[in-house]
C-alpha cells in the first residue's frame, strides 16, 4: 500500500501535466502510422498509459473493444479502477480501463486525480479514432484486393478461352485417330493398350478444356425454371456407389416444396458434382457427407458438408483462385472451385466456404428466385 503524501505542489502538478501531454502526443503519433495492425497499435497505447498516471509503478491498463481485451501483462481486476467508454458512430463498443494494483491515498476521483479523468476520456476518444482509421485501411485494402482479383480473373479468363479454343481442334484429331487406331484389325495387344492410354489422356485433356471454357464463361447459362432437389437426385445418383465403396454415409436433407429457380440445370449439376467430388476426396478414410437444400427469403440455398480434413484459412482465401490446388500433381487442375464460383456468379448467386482443419468443410451457395438479386457474399 502506498502511504507517501500526496504531492500537491506546483512542481508536482506540472510534472503530472507533462506526463499527460507526453502520453497524448505519443498516442497521436502512433495513431497516424499506416500499415500497423490494430492489435499492435492498441498494445503500444497501453504501454503509453501506464507511465502517464500518478503512480506508474502500481498502474496497469487494458482496452476492451468488441469483446476482445488488450491488456498489460500484469493487469488484474482491482477495486481501484477508472474507465472511459470507446464510442464509435454513437455506439459504445468498449472501454479503456486504468487500475491501481494497490491502495493509494484518496484524491478527487477515488484514488485518481481530476485531470486523469480528462486524460482517460481523451485516450478513449483517440482509441476510437485509431480504430476507425484502421478499419478504413482494412476496408480499402480489401477493396484493392478484390479489384486486383477481378483483374486477374478477367485476364486469365481471356487467356484460358484462347488456349482452350486453340487446343480443341488438335485434341479432337488425337482422340479421333486413337479411337480409329483401336479398331485396326490385327493390332498387337500392347499397341491397343497404348491407344487406350492416348484416348484416356485425351478425354482428360478435353475435360480440362471444358473447365477452362466454363471458367472463362464462354458458355452462357441457358436458364429455365429448375427444381434444385431434382437436379441433386438426378445428377448425383452415380455418387452413391462410390461413397459406399469409400465408407462415406450420405445424408440428403432436401427441403420439401422447394421454390423453382431460374438456372441452367446442366451447369448447376456441374457445380454439385465438383463440390461432392471435392468432399469425397477430403474423406479418404470414410466419413459423412450431407447435402442440404432450403428456401430463405428470396433465394434457394444449397449446402454440401463433409467431415473430412478441412482447410486452413490460407487455403480458403485462395480456394477460388484459378490453378490453385492442394492436390498432388496429376490429381487436380485447380479449376474445380473457380469453375463453381464462375457458374454461381453467372447465375447472380453467391458462394461461401466455412472450414477448419480437422473439422470438415461446408460449401454453401445461394441462387436467387426469379426477379431477385443479392449482392452480398463472395
């Protein structure tokens, strides 16, 4: 417990004012720095608060914002506490708190000086400004990333379309001659196997080109009024046997009387096949696969959920990037999810991925009903 007398001299008061002004000046300098994370900035502000109070040796502080606490290492709850609200756009979003870890002589506001009330209020206002500035920086950075991403997609789309068109003709010739070669009389068995390999490789290359064209959106959707439940039942029946073989249990949770949506049934089937195949590949040792549909407001929602290995935040961030894949060479082209994203957005829909390593993945896309459009989501 601090028992020394309170220094009320002019010199002592001047020292306190100098500390307070130094704190506010340093805080303003910190607030003006661009490119520094909010967490680091708030940590530096806390370090400035402690020496600005009358008894810095027993002072600690914390900043609480939107339920997240940023505190000095020695912070603990104390009955000797002083707080000021952090207010953004008229809403209380948190507070700045300064505590004495020991009892001190009584002052104007409990154990605190009258001027320290003004100081903590000023700090709370500065913290609010810092948070607003950091959020504006993050929003601007996010917008710039979205613009760069859109520009990359447009450029790669043009390149993909050009490559696909140039490869289609020679690939068709290779495939045709391989199929003719297999029919030649007296063909040695080894040559027949070679022709089969050529045919198989050509068919795979044709699928890649098809995905390239879909990614480049060279195949516009031919929309009709579609029952998504029927697309799931008719288009994924083949997957049941594969799932049973892999020890995967399928749960169909299809909403009854689902509204029809304007969509290209073949393209939506391609979306579902890609998502289901990805889910199956994420569960090599078996697991649970759930296909769910539901109607919400002005759209129909489809969710594909697996109990597989999941994805890290870094992988989720790049999941819709063309040619990005975590699969081994020869097992994936990195075009599956970009194609899915392209088809969904060409239907004025949205798609989101929720995943955690070791806890499976949920991919959910929404398609608007006739005459509606939703711009939120990815």
